[in-house]
């Protein structure tokens, strides 16, 4: 084994050993005692509805004809068919450009700049003016977030709830790979007519009290790789280059020796 091959083998072993011994830590606190409990105040800004948001609105009463106006075909309301949010998008109520939603019987109601809970209360109050026994259910159905980088399931996922934090979102993406850099998570968020980008450290408990702990619809989460993976990829390129170079030199020397021996 020549010196270059030996050096390459040593580097590969070091990278492999560092990646195998690496421990993935979420919200890590090194000096926490067993059975100890820590309390962190939640700091989250509730998402406010905006134009083009889609809502699932269902009003249940004792009147079958009224129920039918808000009935979604049960055959299309199963988990397997709604993973992409398509059925709810087609059957939902869209917030129009002026921030209002047109609801059967109730008429036009403002939704923009209100949380889902606030809008649900408004719809409930309005429904009770016409339907004393009405039960109102309002859900936000186009909450989509996308994952790139070192996660096991890349792509978009739909969240059928009002909000979600970064830890639960990562778990729904199948968790991170062994090469994920938990200290370097990039969030890309659209706000009005611009994009804002910020970084998260999932090993820092201060994240629990940050307003960045909760995600917004259409957020893009990029999980950066650790340096070991970058080095491993670069090492493969270097090994390929030197192997090709070595082969070329060996072939050239062989051809020169053949011509040198030719009388």
C-alpha cells in the first residue's frame, strides 16, 4: 500500500468513527438531573389568517338539509387520500382577496387578520343567530411545511391543526439523519412580499421560549449537514481524482516502457 492509499484509509476511518460516535441531541441540557422538571413559558404568536388560506367549515344541526351544505363526502375523507391536502382544498372555504369568506346561510364573514380560534368563535356566534342548536367546527387545512437536507422524509407535509412547533415538525418528517447538524437549522418564511431567513439551534433550550419555536404555513426547513459529511463527500471526489490520475500515470509509464523496449 502506497503512502497516498494509507493516508486515505486513515482519513476514512476517522470520519466513520466520528459519525458513528455522534449523539443526536434535541434541546440538550448536560447538567439536568434525572426526574428533574423544568418549566419554560411559551412565547408564540398565533397565526393570523390571510387571503388564499383554505378553511374546513362544518356546521352540524338537527336539520339534515343544512348539514348537507357543509358535508364532505366521507369516502374522500380518509387519511390516505388527504395526505396532499387536495380534497380539503377543493371542498374547503377560501379566504378571498379582500379577506372574507362566503359561508352558506351565514353570508360573508371577515377572516383575515384573525386566528382560527377567533374566526371559529365568530362563525359560532353568527350560526346561533339562525340555528340555536348549531355545532361549529372550523379547521385550517392548507398548513403546509417543506423539508430539505438531512431529514429522512424530504418534501412537503400537511398539518391539520392550528399550529406546530419545530420539534414535532421534524418528527413528522421522519426525524433527522445521522449527518444532521442540529445546531444549524435554516427556516425560510414568506412574510408579506418578502422572504425572511433565520437559524435555529435544536440543542439550545432557550429555543423553547423563543417565538421562532413555532412554525408558520409554507415555511421551508433546511437541515444542514455536519462537517463530517461534507468532508466525506469531498474525500470521495479527491480519491476518485487521485485514482484516475494514478491510473493515467501508470498507463503512460507502461506505454513509454513498451515503446522504449521496441527496437
